[in-house]
């Protein structure tokens, strides 16, 4: 069907993908397990080298330590927390990130009506025979983000399960993708 060729044409490294992010862009990830760890690490490194300026990163519920949220983090990138895990909460409390107060149920409407989305970044399951990636175990805001995003950057994780009820992304919609195998984050018991 030609999908393997399209996949190969879009296949890159996390570092080369984040170099496509331009100054002033508004970037988004969905919640928890859909946050792509290799792309986040590459974005942090890119920013520390001075490659990104005035980037807004809308994200929610960080479940693992991300260098982009550390004190030395990512100069030029402002995380916006819509629902905070410990890293985002610390960054907000220290003035290194912004907070978007809202009800969870209202997030899709807010993203649709009030947030420009230059790039959507997500961890996804491997592509199926028909050229589709599943957003896996997450899909709270992905549908609206996919509709609005001017660029879609994916991190294909073989550990991400394919979930037929989750939002799907076709290879033809994807700007660039990378492969990164990582266990899904698990929130420790409280």
C-alpha cells in the first residue's frame, strides 16, 4: 500500500524533529503516557543550545522527571501546566512554568477555541497495515489537538498498546516521526 515508504520518508531522530520547531511556536502534548519522552528530552537539549526561543509547551500530568522541567531545563521554552504532576507543580511554584486553571471537562473546548497549535507531539503505538497509529492508552484532548495542529510529530513506542477506541493518526498527517522504546510511565501508589 505504500505506507511503509511514507513511514521511512518521515522517520528521523528526536533531535532532528525538534529542530523543525520554530521560535514562537505553541506546542502541545496530551496527558501522562502520551507525553513523548525522547522528544521532550531532545526539545530540552535543543533549547539549552539556544535553538528554541519563545516556545510555549502545553502539557499535563507529567508522570516521570523531565529535564525540560528542571531548574536548568529549557531556556526559551515555557511549559504551561493544565494538570500538574510533581515536576510541573514545582516548575509552576518556582515561576519557571505557567498554570492554566480549568476543569478537565472543559479542556477540549479551550484547546479548540483559545490555543493555537503549531505542533502536536505524542507517543503512539506502532503503525498498522492501513497506515494508522493509535494514541494508545490516552486520548483526552488528542482529538482536538490533532485537528488543529499544523505539524504532527510522533514518537513510535512498541510498548504503547494499540487501542481501537483511542484517537488515530494516519501516516499522511504526520510531519515527522522517530522510534523510541520505553516502558509506559506508572504513577506510584499514593
